[in-house]
C-alpha cells in the first residue's frame, strides 16, 4: 500500500468519522444508570415486587432505588412532580386521572388487586348501598384503596353525609373490624396478603360477594372481575365457603412519556420474568404482564413489545450491548447510505491519483526530451542527464499495485530512451 492509497481511503475514513460524529448527536441518549421506583408500604405487594425489580435491574447494570410511600395516590403525585426524582411507580388502576396527566403512560399491568369488602353482620350483603349509615373504613389518606372505595361508594349514594367514612387502612382497619369498632372495611390486595388471609379466617367477619360486578366493569373499563373459588384459601376449613365474585383493579407500572425506551424494555423484561410464571390464586399462568386493564395510554415501546414480542437485540444480546446497538442503528443507516457511494468512487479516485503522478513524470520527461531533440545553443547536456537521473531515482521509489506496474516500467524504459538520446546528442556536440 502506497501513500496514494492511504490518502484516498484515509480521506474517506476521515469523512466517515466526521459524519458519524454529526449523526451521533441526533442518536437517542444513553439510558441513565440510576432510576427511582415509588412503591408502597413495606408490608405491601408493591414494595416486595419492587425489590425483585431492583435485583433484575442490578443484573443489567442499572441501579434501581426503591422508595417507600403510602401507596398509589402518593406515587402518582410524586411522578407528576418532576423535581421529586421519581421515574417509575406502581399504581392501582382507578386512582389516576389521565386527563390531568397527559404525559403519563402505562408500561403494563402486572397482577390483580381485588377490592375486598369485609363486614360484620348476620345477614349477607351483596350491594354496597346496604352499608348506608354504617361505620366504614376506606383506607388511609394517599392510598389507592381510599380513592377507589370513595368512588364506588359515591356511585351507590354513600357519602360523608349519609355514612361514617373513616380513614383507616391495613392492619388498623382489620383490628377495628374484628373488635366491632367499625361495621365494614375496604381493602385492596392479593388473597395471600396477611391482612386479607387473617380476615378471611376471622370469626364474625364476612366477605361481600359483588352482585353487580358487570355494571362496575361497564362504568370503569379498567376494572375486571375475578372469582375466589370455594376452598381455595384453605381446603380443610373450606375457606371461602362458597365462590365469591370480586371486583378487581390491577397493579400497573407507570412512567412518564419521555422515560427512556431502553428502560421501558428492561421493565417489560423484568415483568415478564417476575409475573408470567409466578401467579397467585387469581391469576392464570402467562396472563401478566398485560396491556389490558390499564388506565393511562400504553407506552409506545410497550405497544411494540405486546404486538411483536421482545426485539431481536434484546433476545440475543446483554442489555448494555442491545442498548448500544439500538442507539447506533439510527446512526449507521444514514452513515452507510453515504459510505457506500464513497467506497464505490474510491477505486477510480485512487487510480486517478496514481496515474496523475505517473503522468506528471511523463510531462517532465517530455520537456527533457524536447531539450535533447531540439537543443539550444550551448545546451547543458550534463544538467539534462542529471535531471534524468533524479527522475529515474524518484520513479524507482514509487510503490504501486501490481495492476499499475506496467505503466511504471514503461516510464522507466522511456527515461532510459531519452537518456540514450541525450548521450548521443552530447557526443555529437563534442565531435563538432
């Protein structure tokens, strides 16, 4: 390889690097190395699942900080307030307002969160309006349980004007119900949750069977219904004693619209790993993560994921490599569009540059030959011969591909021919 080769292809390489640098400015920025996820109380399902997400993210080089909160309502407020530093939240469907937060998107729904209405009394209750005038615990302030409970109580005409609504939730509400300090209590959670399991076994406490569940599902599209089958909690004690229909919301992962798409994909991979096979009493294998039962618009990356599945890159490459490749593909496409034509014209340019030098030497040789063939008076043939020697030494240094050697050897032969003419002409001049 000679200098002309490096000059030609080096220029193309230089232009490619410059173009790559310019195009890279428009590539998607790298995902942040640390994100914050708002969950719920330490005793709740949100927090426990978040710890597993944290481990999955750590395996892929991303630090996920788990933030304890009072629940869905607080989580939504934290996500709404950009300065709080929260990037991801668990949220119960039915607790947010899509119109007030147009930049919120759902990544996926990940598990059922049934609404449990426990009450005390001799007679079964199947409609919420039968609780009118009773003492009802609807969940603590800032919880998703409270927001959903108040919404459906209001649909049934139960308000603070007609009913004693108390801000109690969790273990506090359960104890109040078991000791008859209240008449009913609302809970949201899985049947495996300790407080739910305890109340299902508590003496004198009944579980409400939702009679008009289809009406609630029609009014609120994010609701679904599940059946707690007879004996599923405890086969020996036959708990529950009959099939119970429950109104269910879902737990969803929610992010802002501008959340990094690579991390949305990582969330979906984690959700698939955590929730697809590991199901509770109410979920079916493979039912979650899902694009159903969500309240906020589905994130664009989630749309692609649920439609086509994981991308080729995420299936076959580690997260960091898949992310880098995904960022570069938008840069490489226009770069290749420019590079291919450059590589096509490179050989002709290289040929032209190589021949140009040979032709330059031929020009010098023709000038010297003209001096020999048409000598002026007192022509210095020694100087001409010296210039021919210099030209021959310069040509001998050139390194060209084999395809151009014939032209170099022809030039060297022509230099010798002109030298012979010069020597003959000098001998003639001396003889005179």
